């Protein structure tokens, strides 16, 4: 599926689970040319972020940067995959 998508489009965006909690994120990163981190500053610690950046560098994928994005309380309640802080 990824190979077919790459042939059809200039850019393919893959959304994955949080890298700090799911090793699959690194597998997807290894298949990608570049990665962009989406960071919730209320959930992600600096230690977690440093670890994720180190792991991405091992995959050979280019880290484009990070976007700070904060879920609202209502969004957290609707998404069972997030923890309430």
C-alpha cells in the first residue's frame, strides 16, 4: 500500500501511534523519508522527547521538526488512548 501511494502522490502522510509508547512508530519512521513530531506539552516530557528524537535519528529518517499541539479536555475525554493529566 505504501509503495503504491508513493507512486501516485508526491507526498504521503502516515499517522501513527505516539512514538513514546509504541515501537511501531519507529518502524513507520524507518519506512519514511522524513518525520514530523506532534507534541502535546501537557503529556510529553522533555526526557520522552529527547528519547524519541534519538530513536528517529537511528532510523535514518530526517526529522523535519515538531509541532506543539494541546488537546482540549473534551478531546481527551473523547479519545480513550489519551491519559487525563
